[in-house]
């Protein structure tokens, strides 16, 4: 099998060219989750073995769903979410991806506000070291007539090495005129002054880095059912990076 | 406690410290004053090992376990640093080559730098941060870690003494703190970490009169002891009203150009640096 994994050579590959990972085929059918009108759903997912994971979610009128995802495993770990929101539904995604060595980690979301008054909030944090690549591609589509949509995407990545790559691409496709769609995106490095401050108080360099990175990703898991387990798994993976 | 000999340091290849020598004995409080750009903050950063502060010459010996030999009766100020050199107070303890240590090792050895601009660390609570720091230091010194309960007891006592409530101690480090609160927090940290030598870089800047008094009292309470020493870096005499220095030095052009007793600070305040540093 000579096809390489997606690389940073080709812009288009970074996000969605699944032909490049055809060796992972055949894929299982996407998992389908339907949250009935007025219902609620939550799940924590730790992706620690690689592969492509596809989830289709449908939220009925006034339904609520929260997904918390830690994407850390495998040479190639991709999580794809296709979410459709009916009237007044509420979707929350809190995701962290932490990659080392030559890992390629991706979170791809497609959130469709099909009816008025739905809310969605996506917070994604990536920490990437070595030659790892971390990608977030998030599309929010607001259907014609889906007024009073309120959506938010907050995407941040921290690069630990100059050889690591972060891609972040929030997308909006809006066919309504009374909506609030916020998106923010930042890619940076650990602040040297913060690291020095922590070390001047006695923390070893790895401990100082871990503490800052832990704080960087921690917020995405706030309120998760299995918050502690997620934080612990994230911390363990961070410990391997610093 | 601390012996600096002919220290030269560069920042971004630019020489800032140019042959600075200073001896600080246990039990002493020294103040360093000087005009902007003299190298005051560079001295603090160089001694605590900030990356980018490159020592090009000289040496610094740190003797954390030194104790002032005999109790001093009343204020008896020596006026030259020559005197202090002749009365080494290394009655016990081993001198370490400070410059060979990493910043966290310097901290564990007993050095504390009070930052002029304490850094905000979002997402990390003060208590978590300080407990990790204290236990990291203890580990390096071969001491057992403190339990959560033991740590909280110390933290509460120090916070109380600085008029800081526990809620604030649970908040992320310095995030949303006013200038005065940040400096108070530095003092709480100093109280908890209990260093042997504190270098306080413009701890008085940004403080109102009440906060200045509280911080000054904090420095005296925590650090004015026979086995501790303080190096105060300041622009103004006003902090020295609360924390009486034993020695005052003028730093200009990367060197100490004049040393004296507390009266030197008053003289500086009156005459300005230009006259004295000339």
C-alpha cells in the first residue's frame, strides 16, 4: 500500500480527500443517533485507536445533545460529525485533539440548522508536537428560513514544535437573514514568559508545559458526563508530548 | 547568602550588565535603585535564569543555608560592601554555583523572583499551581510532598496575612486581578514557597498607598529573618519607608556605582540619579 496518508503537501488533502486513506476502507456505516423532540443526549468519546469514525445526528424539536471528544489515537484518526438541528434544538461539541510523532488527527463537522431558533456551540482545541498534523474543518449551514439561529465555533491550536501543522477552517453557509454565527480561530505557541514564570516558582520545564497545555484543553470538557476520565486521558497524552 | 562577582550579561547580544559585583549576607535587606535602563530588571532575570539573558562573564555563588552569625542589636549599618565581604555569614551550608542551575533548580535552592509584571495563567488555579510548585521544590530538595490538607493550611494562613480571600486563591493565576492584587498574590506565593533569598522586582509599582503598606509588611513578615535575605529592586524611596534596607545601591550603566545605607535612598530621591550616577 503505497498511498501516503494526507500530508501538508497538498492543501486540498488536508481536509477531506478520503481517497488518500482508502486503505482504511471499507468503512462501517456511519453511526446514526436520533434525539427525539424534547429529548437529551450526551456522550464522551475517546478516539485512541485511529481510523475513521462517522456519526450522523438528528436533533428533533427542542432536543439537546452534547458530545465531548478526545481525539488522540492512531496514525490517522478522523472524526466526522453530521448534525441536523430542528427547531430550537441545541448542540454542543467540546473536542480536543492531541497529536505527536507523525499522527494525523482530524475533526470534521457539518452542522445544519434546518429550522429556526436552534443553537450550536463548538469548541475545539488541538495540541500538536513532532510532525503531527491536526485539522478542524467545521461547516455551519443555516437553511433558508432558519431564523434566530445562534451558532458559535471556537477553534484554537497550540504547536509545540515548528514541524507540527495545524489547520483550522470554520465555514459558514447562511441562507437566512436573522442569525448570529460567530467563529474564531487562533494558532499559537506556548508563551515563553508564562513558562519562565512557572519554572521560576519551581516547576520543571515538562511540568510547566504540561500545566499550561492542560489548562489550554481543559475547558472543552467542562460539564461532560465523564469529565474526569477525559481530563485524565488528555493529561496522560500531554505527558507524552512534553 | 549571595555573592555576585563581576557579572556581565547580554540580552539579545546587547551588553546590559557590565561587571556587577554585590554581596548579600543572611539577615540583610538590600535595595537596588537606578534610572530606567540601568539593568535592574535584567539583574533579577539573570539571577533567576530567564532564557535569553546570557551571562558572558562573572560568577554568582548562592549559599541558601547561611545564617546571620550573631543577632544584630539595633540597626548598625555598614556603609560599604567591602565590610560585608569581610564578614561572611556562611556559618553553615554549601555555596552553589547559581548560574549552573536551571530556573526551577534555583527556585528549589531557595531563590524567589517577585515579578514586576506577574504573568496571567488562564485555566490554572492559584492553589493548584502553588501546590504543584511547592511539591516540585520539595521533591528536588528530597522532602516529602505536602498533602492537599497540609498545603491548604499554609496557603490559607498566607492568604489571610495578605488580606486575600480563599476565593481569590482558587481563581486562575492572576487572571482578572488588578495590579495591586497581582502584587499581593506574589507575596502570598512568596509566603507559601518560603524562599531563602527574594529578589523583588519593582514590587511597589502599581500599588496604592494602602496596598504598598500591606505588601511592605508582607516582605518584613516573611523575609526579615536571620536566615533570609532580600534584594529589593525599586525606583522609589516610598517602599523603603516600610521595608528598611540595610544597604542601598545605585545601579547605572550595568554596574553598581554607589553603595550606602538607607540615607542614600533619601539622597537619591532629593538629588535624582543624574547627579549620583555621573
